[in-house]
C-alpha cells in the first residue's frame, strides 16, 4: 500500500517538501514506516501521528490513514494525566492576532469565584515564527482543555494558539480557566499550558532556527 506522510518544521526543511510517499506492505506497522525514513529523521527524536493521534511503533497502518512525522514540539513539562471526557472545550489554532476578552467571555460562569488567564508572548526578539499541524493541534488542545476541566473541576476553560509570525510582545498562546475557587483555577490553567507545550504539534522558529523542544509521547 502507499502511504503519504506529512512533514513539518525541521523535517519539512530537510526533505524540501511538505510530504513524502512510502510504499509499504499491507500489514505494515508504524515501526516499518519509521525504518523507511531513517535517513530523514537521523538525529531527530520523532514520533509518528496516525489520524491525528500519536502512535506507538507497534500500531498498524492502513491505506487511507493520515500519517505525519512529528519532530520535538515547542517545549515544556508534560502533566501526567489522561484525556478527559468533557465535551466541546474551546480550542483554536489561528493565524489571527489573539485577544483575551473573547476567552474571558467563553469561561464566564455564575458558579465561578475565580478566573485565571495566561498569555505567552514573544520576548527579546522582533518576532517568532510558529508552524503547526493545525487539525491535530486543535484536537490535542481540546483534549487537554477537557482533561483539565474534569481533573480540576473547572467551570470552563479555553485555549488558543497563534501560528505564523508573532511580533514582539504579542501573544502566541492564551489560556483562560474559571473555577469556584482560585486554587483549582490556577492549577487548571497551569496544566493546560504545560500540556500544550509538551503535546500539541506546534513548532517555533527564532531568528531562523527551530527552537529545541520535547518529543511528545503517546498517551493510552
């Protein structure tokens, strides 16, 4: 079977293309695909994503799967929790400038005694350039927000990440969390941003160089 593999950040630049095509046996595993791209990924601790989920080497591949090679994402400390079950959390990846007021409106709740927000802004350089596997990033951020709502008993939470060029002092990521008490609101917001940095397939380039990040791990 033929499998098209999407490429991002440093791997896209190495290959000089957005994707590559692999010819694999019908019973191929993720490990077989990784072996075929060994030269391309040399020195880069990648993980493969299949249909917008991080995959293990022993997972099966099928014709028609959407497959991507994920180099280390922008960086951060992961939070050891499993995805939650809360429906329809707000998560957005956009090229538009981010605004905090709409997120505050989204998390406003009559039960809330505290609303905590976080803004990650460009510092020290004139701009940063972000790239994302946008469809997967939105899905992962939604899972992260849902898990935080459930784990910390938040009233509501929302997160947005900007891609493209983000100028000095402008926000690249926003998080808002509301809860009955400040402790839960702080903890929920902190968990969301830490896990976005560690799990969402988003990459950051600073002054022409990809910023060193962390290899995301599948969560089962």
